[in-house]
C-alpha cells in the first residue's frame, strides 16, 4: 500500500520521527586523462569527441589504471582521516543502461581504497558535528543522456534520447557516510554543512574543481525516518545528483516531510531513487532502488589489484595542505575577527575566498568587503553559491589593486567585476575593452570642471563665499560628464583651485 498524502508540517515531523541520513558524494577528479584510458578529461566539448574503444566498451579493449587518480584517492582518504587499504581491487558493477556502454561500471565494492574515517563540520551557530565516513572508493563516471521532446527533460514523455559518452570513464571518487543519526530538526542543515565542508576540503587539495553546476561534485541524499522511541531504520529513498548546497538541504527537508506524511497516513515508503525539482524544492519518483545483490558484483579480471606501499602513503600524507577550518582559525587570529564575524564569513561561503584574495595581495578589509557584500549579492541574484561565481580571488585582488593605485574608482571597479562575471576576460582586459580607466589627466579634468562651473555659477559663488561643501555639486556634475571615470579627489582639488577657495 502506498498512501497519497503529500507533506507533513516540519515541526510535527521532528516531533514524531527521528531522521536517518546517508550521504553519497561523487567527485570528478581533475586528472588530465580518464580513469582507464588516455582520452582527455575535460568538461564539455562536442558530443562523443573525447572517446576511444576503451571508454566506449568496445570488444578487445583493455583498461589501464590512471596513477594520478589513485594518488588523489589516497590523499582524499587521508584528509578524511580514513585508513588506507594495503591491498584493494576493482569490481564490475553490472547494470544495463544506455549511458554505460560496457553494461557494467568499473568500481570498487567490498575492497575500497579508503575506509573508516570522519569529517568534523561546523553548523551555522558554531556547533561542530562529527560525520563518520564509511568509505571512499574509486570508480568511473557514466555518459550523459539528453532526453528530447518532453516537458521535464527526463525520459518519461520524451520523443527521443541522445547520448554523449564524453563523460564516460572520467575518474570518480565516491565518498559514503555511515548513517547519520540523532540530528533531529537540524538534519537538513547537517547535510548542507557536510557537503559544504567536503567541497571546501577537496578544493583546498586541488583534486577537483568541485563545480556542482557542472556536475563535478554531486550528492545523493539518502533519507529515512524512525518513529520516536524506536531504533530500527525505516525504508530509505535516495534523491539523486543534487547539484547545489542549498538544494541538498531542501531535498533532505522535503523528503522528511513527504515520508512522514506517507507513514502517518498508513502507507509504506518505497525504496527508490528520486529526482529533486529545483523549481519548488520537491522530489519525484525515479526508479525502484536496487540492492547490492542486483548489481552482481565480481572482481574485475582485466585490472591488477592496487597495493600502495606504506612509504608512498606517508609521502602523500605530507602533501596534504592546510585544511580550510585550520586556515579559518589562523585568519581569525591574524585579522582579529570575533567568532561572529568569522561565522558570518563561513556561513556566506566567503572565508576561504577572502583568505585566498588576501594571499593574492589584497587588504583583508577590502577583500572581506568585496566578497561578503557585492559578490554575495551577485551570487544571490544568480542563485548560485558564492564560490561558483565565475571570478577568482586573484581577479578580485587585481581589482582591489587597481582601486588602490587610483586607476579605478569604486564605481568603476564594480563595472570591472561585472565584466569579469560576464566572461569578458581578466580585470585589465575589461578595463581596456570598456574604457573604464580613471581620467587623471588634469587638462581633461579642468575642461570638465570649467564647463560645470559655467553651468552652475551660483554654486561657484557659494564656494567662493566660503561654503566649500557646495563643491560636491560640481564634483557630481564632473563625474557625470566623465561617466564616473574622473578621480573625484583630484576633481575637488581643481574646483577649489579654479574658484580660488
């Protein structure tokens, strides 16, 4: 029996049920080539151009393990406080679907390369929660299906489907948590905070670009409910490929309210995959969820086992960089930030961006101002995470440098940033293309000052009479005439010289 009830009020959900979470995060590695062949590992490109017999599953083709991917997998495992296997191997995960041309995925099953770790994550109020890691294993990505002609972009109702195998064989690390229990009403927040912390860690390690909008970081959110006072896990659903931090939180929250309504009305939750709907934050049914037995795992006969030496593992441990949370503690001390100021930086996703901007030569206060104020507004307008804006800390630092050098006003600097966000190139390119450089030539400024004074003789008389603050009106007129490109401080000086004030 499956009930038709929709959702329960969230406050009632957490009063009646305990949520259980399990998060599976898929990370595309930024290696030069794919996991088992020499095809380029690049996002985009014309369909089916980054392919070869191996990643297309042609008969007789044989895989070769990407050594850099193994190295990245070990480093990720170490950063997640995992044990690194002394011996592990790949397996074939068998399923039949058009995006997997071999009809099996080369993955790791019962022998992952990293296991039994943890990641401490900070919630919005500063509370730290430890999320236990079950495993981090290596596998390959699938191709992409494009369903054409339907209203939803999914296979149901589509007229036909197109397949692009460029992504097939891209190196993946799948990071799987142990069941996350005891979080109560904060379960959705914990899910978002965990994926946020994981993304920050992976970016700091430079093993992936972690672009959720491009699919290089994807989260599958498993959710089930237990009636209060019980300890047996309920039937779970798996919301697939959630592609933003905000959506992770929304998906978990919605599934809690939907499952609670089903259970309260006497129905049973179906073990299935579900699709997240960005438009309203709901989920919809996908396919009935398989069990491990359905995939008929067996060892991959074409690949030798991987046995990383303990010496190599320790060498890789020494390459782990300063973690984002360690950097935050350091910058809090260096910049004299209060706990609340640091929390604001973290909650907006700006902490590491500001730090990287300072590392690129910017003043900490200016860097904070740009990221926390103007760029956060831009991210909110675009409905993307701050880190996903198409601008880098180095570019922001360059804009700050141009303002400090007097080559840009604050207003012009915002135009430059807009140009960078629009894909017009580096800050200096935008300045040149848009003609935004500050007008500092005195002869040009004097001409504009004289014109403004002539147009407002009464204001000129006031300035001569000692009302120096009236010069602001003339400054404004000059700035308008020069389209904001005049050096306001120099303009004011020239005005006072001209009227003899």
